[in-house]
């Protein structure tokens, strides 16, 4: 009778980590929009700023979207599960959320989760 070899502890940990990372990717909420492009197009127009861009280029528009001619995606993640007493505020100039104490905007709060980007 042959004995089945036991999985190595490191291998089990790596497989578990890989499965966890796959689950996180499936639950990410990257906010992107797709824009159809004619095959013969050499330029496209940003749907927010109305600026023109060469096919193959990329840019960030005034609504903090990272764009190409075929899609635009949010350039930021949205913090979730904030600590009690903390709030988030979007900084449109730097395209990011600031998280700080509700009663003291000068004191930042740590957070460990975000959706998007």
C-alpha cells in the first residue's frame, strides 16, 4: 500500500495566500468606463474635459479619471471601514481621499481598506 505524501506547510500557505489574493481581486471595485473607438480613429475626445488626445496616449482629466481612448478609470481608491470618529474628504486637486478625525481635521486617521483603483 502506498502512502500519500503530506503537503508541505509552506506550499499550503502559498496556495492559501494565492486564493486569498484572487478573492480580493474579484471583490475589488475598480470604477472604469469603456469607450468604443472607431478602428480608423487617430484621436479621441475626453468625455469630461472635451480635450483631444492621440490614440495610444493616456491622461488624467479634471474629474480624477485616468484615461486612454478606450477607457477611463478612477485614479483613486475610496477608503472603507474607517475607525470610529474618523471621516473622509475627497481632495480633487490631488485626486485622493484624506481621512481625519471628525473633531480635529489636522489629525489624520489610519485606515486599512479601500475600494477602487
